[in-house]
C-alpha cells in the first residue's frame, strides 16, 4: 500500500515538472530531500519491524509454555488417582480380612460356649444320678417303703431346685383359666361347678418355662 502511494506521488510530481519546469538546483534539492525522506521512512519502518520482532520474542519468552504443562498436570493427576485407588483397595481388602476373621472367631466361640454350657449342665446333673443310684440300691435292701418314698422325694426336690437355678420353673395349671399360650387341652369334661367353667380341672403333664419362654406346654383337662 505504501509503495503504491509513493509511486503515485512520483508520477504526479513527474507530470507537474513536465508541465512546469523548475531550475535544476531546486530539482536536485527536491530529489535529494525525497531520497532522504524515503531513506528515513525505510529506516523507521525497519526499526519498527525489529522492535515488533523483539516484543514478540519477549512475549514468547515470558509466556508460560503450554506444550509440556498440560501433560505433566494430567500425568500427576493420573498418578494421584492411581495411588488413591491402591490405598483404598488395600484398606478394603484388610477390612474384609478382619471381618472374616472376626466372623470365624465368633462362630468358634459360640460353638465352644454351647459345648461348655452343655458340659456344665450335665456335670451338675451327675449328683442327681448318684442319688437315684443310691435310691435304687436301697429299694433292694430295705422293706421300709416310707423311707424309700421320702428318699425319692428328696431327690425330686433336689432336681427341681437345680432346674430353678437354671431359670426353669413349672407352669401352674390346676384352677387357672385356660390359656392357649400355656396349656394344651387334651380333654374337656363337665365342670363340677359354675366357677370351674373354662378353667383347668386337671393337669396330665406338667409344663415348664425357661424364664419367660415356654419350654413345654402343659397338657390339661378343661371344664365346660
């Protein structure tokens, strides 16, 4: 664009000189002035270009490099994620192993408790068995039935006392209102009086409870 403007100026000046000739000295002065102006303009443009190139280089040097930064950040994030995954996976595996060991230990302790509990119950029943053996030996050697009956009753009371210590108690049945939660009716007979209707008249088989749970329902006869 600049060259075209200068070319047009030269052509206009040439036409003007052809139309209006001027002295040689003035022409030379004008020519020299024009050349100086062109040289000055060229040097200024070259200086501006050099300054722009320097600024571009400085800007390029000062600006952060994005070629290597982004991959480095991405690699760092990937490494951090892998490390976090490995740490969580290790903790998960350790927790599973600890829980499995806890489950096995609990089952083993439960089984041992059941075995030891049964052993304790049976050990405490052995004195009752000893008493029965002595009672049977007495039956063959004595003719006093009363003493034998008293001995058997003592053994029975001893056994019931042991059951009470273990939380086992008998269910009172005779005279109680019939309750399907406690009793099992095996027969129904006419009540001897009005007050015994719907109540237990006789107990055929004693029922037992362990604390608040029924171990065995009592088999009873109900009045109607």
